[in-house]
């Protein structure tokens, strides 16, 4: 699944020596090859980038605000501008995982009529803004399920809610052929992943592809710098499908790194909603609204600490490889999450002392207890 890019040229030029190592996304190992961008600046031309990299980048699925779709009943919302950015970033993460699932890591955008066109379009129709059963991951279904989880329609989602919604919607749509495991306590328990991937079936070698979602908060107001190296390293994993995260009204979908900067796709661009129709009727122009031709990046220090990390494992071999890589990173850097074989079993039996129970307390310990109680009473 990994792709390696080489760039040659003068180190002091805009095409200096360097290389890309790609897991599921983009990782740049040598600083200086790309023009530096502030958060608000944009590169409008691909000429400063390797052609292979740019083609790969523009093939990633990009979900953004949409408008003029049917109201999300019982409300009158016909667009998600201002509140749907985390929702759209999460859609992007899921959509790219599904591209890996059905088309593979080497897939690139195709023209209408080419072999993978129909499957590519079918996947994107799953995200069209419509309540049809053909659109299991539409903004309508995401928002309505969020309502069941305590989020009003029109209210911003956090990463944890996004995880729960993705898991529920994917598990309810068998055609996705995907299982989802959500991590909320910073630990991936292998036995739990196998249980999900085996669809709760015992025995056998069956392992359904699994999307691992890690919901976390790495700081209070700002991202704690001790996590920088681990976060950047995760993009080097061939299993990575990026990070969705951010604060209200400014969530992004991060898909790669260059030095201490992260490449991202910005959902804060509103486009007309696409009409649901037969797969053969969609045009290349309509499908192009799911792709971004402009590269943007942001310093890792500007990330909000609340985020959702995604990793896709197609089979048990890939999952074991993922676990090995996580353990390796945990030894080198402060990890965002760790791997354990299984969740510990805690004793649920709690003994309570009655008034008649005798405690074996020494005379000195009894004196200390009496003194402590007396000091507490004086403070009161």
C-alpha cells in the first residue's frame, strides 16, 4: 500500500532533494522542497510538487459543506455551513477508508468509462445528501443519528460523537463490508478488534476489514508538544487514513506531513448538493467536486487537541503489522495510544466493613488517625 516518491534538484531551489514515504497518506522527509505556507496561504499550481504526489493528493476524497439539499426533517436545514465541518471531515476519513477497501491504495482518479469508474461513483453516492437507502452516510443520516446521541441537528459534532455515528452507520450497511472499532481510553485491545473483525463469530480465519477510530484529546486548550512526533509518525503507517479534528467551526481533515506541518483538506467550502441518480448518469465534472486541487498545510502547533485518528486494516496480517508499528512508536515517542492484548478484568466484588468488623490497626496508626481527624475538625 505504500508509495515512495523521489524528488531531485538543487537543495536550495523549490525542487530540492527529498523523498516522500507514503503510508496511506503523504509524509515528506526532507524540509525545504515545498514552498512554506502559512495557514491561510495556498498553492494554486502543482508545478512545485512531484507529479506522482500531486496525482495522489488530488485523488483523495474531499467532503465539504453542501447547500440546497432536501431539508433534514423535522428541521428546515438545507445546508450545513457553520456546523457541519467535523461531520464533513469525518465523512472524508470514512470515504477514503472505503476507497482503500474497494479500490486499493494505488487507485487514482479515473475518467468516465474506465474500469473503476462505476465503483468509484457508487462509493461517492453513499455520501450524497439524501435520505435514500442508497446514501447510508449522507449528512441527513449522520445528523439524525447524532440527534439520538444527544446532538441537536445543526449542532457541531465532537470527535467522539463522530466515532459513534460512523460505527453505527457502517455496521448498519452490510455493502460496506467493513467493521469499525472505536477507541476512547487510549488503548487498542487486540482481542476486541478481533471480536469486531470476526463479526462476533468464534473460530476460523475470517477477518473482516476493520476501521480503527481513536478519539482523543491531547491537551487542554492547545495540542501538547510531547505528542508531535508520534502524530507525525502515524502518517507513515500504511494503515493511516488521516486525522479529523478541530474546534467548532474549524475542523479539518489532515492527510499528510512535511516537517512540522500537516497537509489538510478544508471542508469549509460550500458546493451545491448533487442530485441522486443512476451511476451511469454522473459526469466527471460532478465527481470532481469530491476532490481538491489546492494544497494547504498548517503547523502542527496550531492543531486543536481534540481529534479523531483513523487506521484501516484489510486483514489480520495488516492488523498485526499495525500493532507492531504502534508498539515501535510507543518506544520512541510519547504515544497517543497503546496496544494491549486484552482489556484487564477488574474484581467487581467489593467488601464493606460493618460496625461489628474489627480492623487490625496498631496503636501508633490509631493515634495518627485520631490526630488527622482532629486536624480536619479544626480546619472546619
